[in-house]
C-alpha cells in the first residue's frame, strides 16, 4: 500500500519519465494543451480519489461526505467569484459532457441548434452528425466568410431567422478572432433562442480581461478547466439562476453519476490561482505572444487564416507550401515542435490530412517565453517546413529547441503564475 510507483510498476514509471522529458524538451504548441501548476498536479493525486460522492453538497447519496461537500462548495464559491456567474456546476468530467448537460437542461430531442461548422473552427459537440449532439438534435451550421475568413454576423442572423433554432451556440476550437457575445445575444433575442457560449479555449483570456466576457449575455456558459485556465482536465458550467435546477439535474443524474472529487478539489485550486493578479498578466502575455508569433510566421512566408490572430491560436494554411497538415505536424514533431493538423475553412483535403496546422502560445507562455522567443520559433517553422527533405536541418532545429527549452524549464518558471 505504501510503495511508490517506481517500486510498484517500474514500466509505467519509465513511461511517465519519458513523457516528462518530452514535455520539458519540446515546444508544446497545441493551443488546447498547457502545464498545470504543481499545486494542481498534487491535488489531482490526493486522497479524495478514494471517495464516492454522488449528488450535491448537502444532498449526497453516500455517507462520509463532509469534506467532499467542503471542497465542492469552495470550488463553487471561487467559480462564482471568478466568473461573476449566478450559478456554477463544477462536476462535469469533460467539455463535451458539459455541453451535453447544457443541451439536456434547455432542449428536447429533435430541437434545432445553430452552431459553427466543425470544418470552419467549431467543435464535435456542437452538432456533428457522428457525435451525440448531431444524433439527438437538428443541427444547422454557420460558417466563416470565404473572403475574410471571419464570422459574418449577418450570415448568422439570416441562418437564425431561416431555421428558428431553440439554441444558438457560440464558441470554437479553431477560430483565431474575437467573439463579441453582446452581438450574439441580440441575434438570439430576435428569434427567441437560448444563447450558449462554449469558452473552453478562451476561458483564461476571458478571466484575464483580454477577451469579451460571455457571462452577462449568455443563458449558459460551458468551459473546460485545462487549456488556458491551466487547471485539471475537467469542465464547468455556469448559468443564470433560473436555469440552476434544470442544469444540476442534467449533470446528475442526467449525464453522469459519481463526481471526481479529487479533480473538483484541483479545480478549486486552479480557481484560486486564476484569482491572483499574476494570472491576468499571464493571459495578456499569451495574446501578445500569439500576435508576435503570427507576425514572425507571416514574415517567413506562411499564410494565416484571417490574416492573423486576436487570441491564443492561429491557423496556418499550408497549401502554398505544398504540404498537408498531417505531414507538416509529423515533420515538426521530429524537430521537437508539437502542433496538430487542422482543417482550414473551405478545406479540400480530408480531416485525416487537412490543409493546415494549429499552433498556439498558452504552454510556451506558461514557461516564461515572450516575444523574442516567438520570433525565433517562427524562423524554426520556416527552416523545417521549407526543407522537408533535409533531415539534417530537422536535427539541427531539434538541438536548438532543446537549448531553448533548457532556458525555460517547465516546472520552475511556472511558479511565477501561482
């Protein structure tokens, strides 16, 4: 019972050591990934993993939940303070489950949802046919403008008037521009629709006041707690007081049973960290770094979808480089640069190949990197992707990446954001 991992299972311990080495010595640039703080990591492995606590504080279906109630109430209190929300549910395990619960709280099977097209930057759980959201609801989609590659709110309004959705979903996983929720509220009111924001990607930017806040305008707001928030892998839902009971029933017993209390405890820790002034500085630097990286990439000859970024990510269109996203991502990984392949608007390639890649700056910024490093990284992208047949260049860049990573170690510089 008291043996450490290296004694109990050296094989797993070795795998974890390898992953730590990868995270330390690679440039993690997938915009949905980040480094949780030491305190969050510690809490995720805490004693609360042993306890079942079905139900909510004060109304559990198991005994022995005194401390479970205490930590969940603390997480809820901090969540309300952090977001200024009427009600916060901290139990959802994932962003998709949070979205599922939000739909269950507001909709009936077959109701119409208006959301962003997945291939233009939306998310699977916003109505994709292969996902539950596309099977149980009638999903229709808005897209970006072909010329500007921006969301055209007149197009959204026309779609809303045509389809009369019961719910409009605003949120994206690959959209590099600002979303002004006030404008979306006006469209929702015109057609009598609920308005839901999925801010899984931009949650930290919202907290940091470098992106508009959805809470004053939306009926329900969902988010993950990792990504830019830098908490544990999990999710939360915020809503207006009038939807509180429906929402809580939708989460439990609607879409899940036992909450992960060790993760809820870690959410409470991450909320406390996000309430500190340094967290706002971190979020502001994420955006500054993203703009600097965009500028560097464009100077190196890369075309960015919509011409740049306002948030933490950018989409690189590789068609002028003669590359597909999957090939580019694999080649970059050999050089120690981790991104993901991604569809671009009006992509003619399949989802398995894609015409783009999606880099972001949250994890780089968490390490303490700033504009000068973004300039260097932009040059690295060009070195690698302009010489795809030259393994020597990839090896050379790999060593440069290692050197840069040693200068900004993962779990030293992170302390400045705590």
